[in-house]
């Protein structure tokens, strides 16, 4: 009976640890995909927010700075998506540098979800877009937090 209970105990620990690693791996990959989708979404901003017309009202240095920062976000999102997808196994282990990268990403996306709630108020009667963004940012935060806590 002790042999069976030890075997069962060892089996369940291996299974649980295997599940945690699998869940961590999937979580980081999901974070990479959501980040890649964030890049694609940001590509629509100039048309979505009518930047050509909006920037005509802004002095040139400011409009160029704003546009440059946005282009830098493209590069950042692509880079983070690449790291998440290419190095998902290493990030899933959440050791050393990977732990720091995950922590920074998780904190950033938690902050971004909170900022969306506090700073960007949804238009009256049209909260769906706002809710989707909060859920998207929150999902990214969770994706990068899970490997740190499992």
C-alpha cells in the first residue's frame, strides 16, 4: 500500500509540474500572439484616429515626435512578440533574466489596463471598445504573470 501511495504521489507531482510548465509555455506564446496582434492594431491608428487631419492642427515638431514614438512602439511590439514566441521555453521557466523580462512585461500590461480604465473614459453608451481594450491589456498581463506564479 505504501508503494502504491508513493507511486501515485510521485505521478501526481510529475503531472502537476508538467502541467505547470505546459501552462507557462502556452501562456508566454499567447502573450507573444497578443503582442503581435497589438502591433497589427496599432497599424490602424493613423486611419482609425484620422491622424492626417488631426496632425494638421499640431505644430510640426510635436506631430513628428508623436509619430516617431508610435513607430518606435511598432518596433517594440514586434521585438517583444519575437522574444515571446522564439524564446517561450526559456521565458516559461521564469529564471534569471527571463524572470525579470516577465516581471517588466506583466507590470507594464497591468499598468496599461489600469491606465485604460482611469485615463480613457469610454464614450457614453459605447463601452464595448473600452472593455475589449481593458480585457486585452489584462490578458497580456496575465499571460506574462502566470510563469512567475506557477
